[in-house]
């Protein structure tokens, strides 16, 4: 009975060692890059077998190779090396009491789009560089190579500096553009939300400082999103053709025909970007500058 008890205790200890002690994996992985990356990662307190599963047969085979044959190689590889999304799901979607600090993504539209709609494995973005779980800044190019960014100062931005899971289609809303192009109050508001894009992918202070600052009046007639006019993946600055795409009849209405066709003026010569509405004061100033009228009141009145 004592012999059987001792064997049972030994079997339990051995099983617990292989199932719950990362040192068991280090017998083979002690010098490889995967182990070094894991030791520095956010998962360094997570047991290897919480994510990588192997059968008892595979464990015994590896132990035999190590203890009897003296082989410290993991080739051919054993167990489930590629972690399935369902493993990640347990901690990062449902929540696990063992790992209460695991960030939940069950309200993230990024993950709803890519995991549940596009059926992508988590490791496609997280950990495609072994045990480097936070994707590098321009990781989206792996699947979207054609989505390069044009425009001075924007070429090297992280994709999530603009794209946000605040919006259903993941496109940047107006406030996301104003994170760089607006004032400090906008940045504080967005950071307080702690969404993934601002929590992990904030533009640098230098980038924010260099960005042209704009202010959109509350009564400005154009209140749609910035990307309706600005196309970062094709051309950042809109031209007159973009205006006419929506305002098709305006070139023939009122004084527009005179200014556009006869004088070759552009829309923004009178309609200032983001303000758009031409006020009497601005009209007086701009008309006098172009036409040099001595009595601007007569001109405006006409």
C-alpha cells in the first residue's frame, strides 16, 4: 500500500510538473528565442500549457528523448504550437478568475470584425512574432498592403493612430482626426475612453505638435466626417473636383459662374476650409482684395 501510495504521489508530482511548471518546457526551450521573448512578455506569469496543449503521449515521448536519449530538440514539434482563438477567448472574452487582469476585448469592434466576421485567428495579429503579443504599429499591412498613407507627416503613422473601434466601420471619426489636429481637450476626452487605439497606439508628442491645428465651428454647414473630403490612402488634400462632386449645380448659380469660369477662381478662395460659410465681413475683405472696389458696400449689395 505504501508502494502504491508513493507511486501515486510520484505520478501526481510528475504530471503537475509537466502541466503547471514552465520549467518542464525549459528543459528544451531554455536557450531559444521563444523562451526569451516569453520571459519578457505580458504572458510571463502564464503557464505554457495554459495556451500550448500537448497530450500525455507527447509529454512522455519528449521526456524519453530528453532523459534517455539525451535529445534537447523539439523537432518534430509536439502539441498544439499554434494557439487557437478559442484558447485566447477564455481569458480575453469570457474572463478567467485565474487571470483577472487579462484585458477583455468583448466590446472591441476590431475583434468583432476580424475574429467573428473575417474568421481570423488571434495569432494572425497577436504573436505572429513569437510571444510578442502587442502588434507592431503597421501590422495591418500584412493583410492590407495596398493601404499606404499619403500626405506629409502621415506616411509612417501606425494604422491605429487613425482607425478606431469607436466607429462601426473602424474608420476614423471626426474626433479621432482632431486628436492630432485639434486642441488638448479632444485628446483628454478620447484618452479617458481607454479604447484600444488610444491605449496602445497614441501618436507621438512630436507628431501631434507638427499636425496643422484646425477648428470646426459648431454652426459650420459641413458637419460630416473628415474622410469625406480627405482621402489619406489616395490624396490627403481635396481639390475643386471634390467640391463639385457634391455641389454639382453651384458652378452655374449666382456669382459662382463668374468667379469660377471667367476668373478661374477656386472654391477655397472664398469658402475657407472647415468654416465654408462666407460671412459679410469676409466677403468685404476678399472682394476688395480681388476687385479693388472703392465702395465695397455697393459691391456686396449688388
